C-alpha cells in the first residue's frame, strides 16, 4: 500500500540528516546495506530510503515493489510528484527507481535535489542508495547532497582503492565520511588486519564487518530486506551494529531543504 505520511501542517519543524551509501564498484552489496541500515535506524527514527541508481536500480526487487507503477524515474522525468513514488515498507518509506532504459533516458538527475528537499521536510533520516561508479552526474549527485557518506567495501585492494575515490569525491564537495562498512567478508579473509590497515586512510570509523551469507541471497529471492527476512542472522546483527554507530545529528529541516535545492550540480564526466 502506498502511503504519503508527511505532516504538511504549517510551522511543523523536523530534524533530518542525509546519508549516501556508496562504493566505488558494483557487487559490494550497497542496496542490501542501505535497506539493512534503514530498517535498523527505523526502530528509533522516521527513515526514508531512496534508490538513486537510475541506471542499475534494484531496490524495488529487494522490497517487493517490482510492480510499482510510479518510481523515481517518473519523478525525475517530471511525470509524477514525489509523493506518488513513496511506499511504506518494512517500517520505512521507500522510493524505488525503475529499471527501464526509456525511464533512464527520460530521467533528469538534477531533479533529485527537489526530491530530497521535499522528503527532508518530513523525516528524520534519509538514506541514498548511490550508483556504483562515479563517472556520471547521477552517481556523484547523491554524495554531493548527503551530509555524510557510508562507504561500503569488500576487504580487497581494488575495493578499498575505489572506496578511497568515493572519499575523495565526498571531501571535494564538503561531505563528511560517516564510516566504512566491510561487506561480504569470507572466513578466509583476515578482516581485522585489513580493517586496521584501511582505517589509516579513511576518515570515518569502521562501522561493522558483515559476513558473506547465503541468507542475504535468500532475502533477495524473497523480495525482503535482510532484517525482515532473517532478523537474527549474523549478518543482520552486523548491520545493527553499524547502524548503532551512526549518530544522527540534528539539523533544521527547512535549512536542509533549502541547501538541497541550491546544491551545486557536478558537470557530466
């Protein structure tokens, strides 16, 4: 069921913080991480998650919204209001993105500023599931709009190197690093040593180390976020640990919304 729950009464002042969940490569589990962090934070805050990966979106498959008629694609194309693309799922509000090539072509990523500004007027936490690569405006813009970024890594040299590129982009646009999240960690990887070495180069702390798990894949097959499918799994516990380290900072939602609307749009790469 689609629900737009934001209070539109005059003089209602919300506090909001925006996190981008990003990595420098695909396959790290960004969408799984975004939804898991969102569900964990939703036990304490009003949370909205937005799939901003307009080219390779898959949040709708993780949340049982694959049949949704209205998605971020339609909003970014100017064909629908933000309210029409918001769905209440698993204790959060979810704005999925479509997967059609036509929708991608018609979407104007610059409109994401207005989407985030509108959502910011009625929620506590916004999580932006970012695109995997940084070569396009649609990929970089979520990092520009965010207050802080959570960088999702695998414990490999290429993944860490790509994560450092995300940090560089974030710092260029004044976005802080909330922390790094190691995901899909296998038993044969010396994750404690890897994390300790990586910590020398990243600004944020290590939020958690999420193990590789068949349960995660089963959750996707069930079209559910991990914490809804297997709340007591080891991986779910690791995500709750990460969410517990994300101290949500207060910011006046009116000022935040104005900042989004006036954000500098990066040039196309």
